[in-house]
C-alpha cells in the first residue's frame, strides 16, 4: 500500500496575505518612526515569539509575515546568521502546516523567503550561497518571481559578477535590459554593466558606456559621482596614472567621500610607483573628518587597517604578517569583486617590497586567478597594475608559471 499523505486545506489566499502585509507594515512603520530600524526589527522578533502558541489561521499568517519582516530587515548586530536560518526554517514550516506547497499558486511565498535569505547571505559576504538562494527563489516562484523577471535577471548578474563570472553577468544584464527593468533600477543596471565590462577586460567599452551614461538626463548627484568614479578607474587601468584619482579624493575634490578615499588608498598601494604613497591618509584621520561620514563596516575597512599597519616600520615584521594573515579570509566576503582584486594586489605589492617573495607569490597568484576568471582566461592582470611583478623571476619561476609558459610555447 502506498504512503498516504492527507491533503491539508489551504485557508490563505493572495489577497489575505497582502492584507496581512499591509496591516503589519503600517504597525512597523509607526515603530520605525519612533524607534528607527533597530526598533522595527526588535518589534518583529518580539511578535514572532509572542505568537508561538497562536495556531489560528490568522495567527500563523501574521507570524509568517513578522518573520519575513525580520529577515528583510536583517541586521547582524541584532541577531546572528544562525538565528536567521532558524527563522527561515520556521517560516517554511508554517507554509507547510498551512498546506502551501512549492508547486501551488502561492509558491511565491517560498520565493520571497529564499530571496530574503539571498540578501542576508550577500550582506554577510557569503556570495556563493547568496547566488544559490536567489536561483532557488526564482525556481520556486517562476510564475511570480520577486520583483519580476527583469529584476531577477539583474540580481543574477550582480551575483555572477561578484563570483567572478563577468561574461555571465553581462549576459544577465543584457537580458534585464531587454525585459525592461523598472526606471528606479535603470541606473543600477548601467553601473553594473560598466563594472562587468571593466573587470572583463573591455575597459575602453566600459569607458564609452560611462560617458554615454553621464549624458543621460535625470541623474542624481550621487549617481553622477558614481559613474565619474568608474570613469576615473577606467583611466587608471588603461594608463596606470592615479593623478586624477588622487585629485578627486582630496579635500574639496569631486570624490572627497569616505568610501572613495578608502578605495583610492588601495589603488595607491597596488601600483608600482611610490609617488602617491604620501597621499594616503591615516584611518584615524579619516574618522575624525566628519565631512567624510566615516563608515567602518565590512572587511574592506579591516583590510585597510591591516595594510596601514603593514607600512608602519615601527611594528615588528612578524606582527605585520600575522595581522595580514588574519584579514585574508575577509577578502572573499567583500561586497564587490574589484575590492577583492585590490586587496590581493595591495598585499602582494607590500610583500614584494619587503622581499617576502614566497608570501607575495601566494597573494599574486590569488589576484591572477581571479583576473583570469573574470576575463575568461584572457588576462592575468585584470586591473593592469601588476604586470611588473608578474614579470619578475621570483614569480615567473614558480612551477605553475612554468607550466603556463610551456603550454603557450606549445
């Protein structure tokens, strides 16, 4: 006799779910106005706990919506990744007990759940899992994907680019454009396409698209500044000249903002010339400059701090090496792939300058591997700034390099 699973009557409907979302949003918006984002998240978590014993259809629906609110507004400072996973498991259990299956007309609920998880994983630097969760979201909610098909294509491209698949990212961006992204996302699509072109080695084309984008009407000041920055980066990649970048991040410069100043400090440490090293401001100096709106979040800042200590000759070399070693795992978690490239390049350059060639080889190989991945094997030096080190005997004579040269000769 075959196993028999009784069919559970489904009391939820799209309209009922939407009404519950509106009611709870109104409540949480009031909390947000009074207590900010942390208060809103705290209230969602409190409601989830309070409703544990409410087994009514309405109670379970509202508990599910509060869980989704907590996941959408996730803040690692208030609860950890393990708790987020538990909440997601609880939300899925609620869907199951309410008779909602991934193949039903309410399958979009599973899509929303996995999309929220995707955003959480991206925020904590788990980029592979983030991409996987978005793909699951799209698969489960293929009839009604979160944000629509164009939004999903854009998201898939963003994930692909972060993982080093620039060619796949460009394909996804082209799909998003053909499907017609909402006007609010058109700039995001443009900037992501420019970066995918730049990292894939199509720098001149990236610069052209950036120039075209600057001619688009309606760009905000922030958007225009971001495009200008990518155009500056294109020039740095093509020429190795950081003078425009250095001018831009100085006080009263067009890009005198914390994120740009921090990123420029990595470019300065990657290039072979030492002429701009004196332009790097100390991080405590940046923190005191309130006009920069300092932001210490993320691995990029911690890596910058470690590199700052590396250039402090008063600190014993072993301590500096150990400090760098502790931040290496953060590289793969950085929010964008160019930051990972810059981090490996800056570490490799510092190690080579200190004649730590064995360690420099490790860092440079990581940079080269990511460059080759981004360019589909076309370029070992994605940023065009480390060719001089790759030509050195201490790097070219490593066994892996000899194999590559042998294959080229053949």
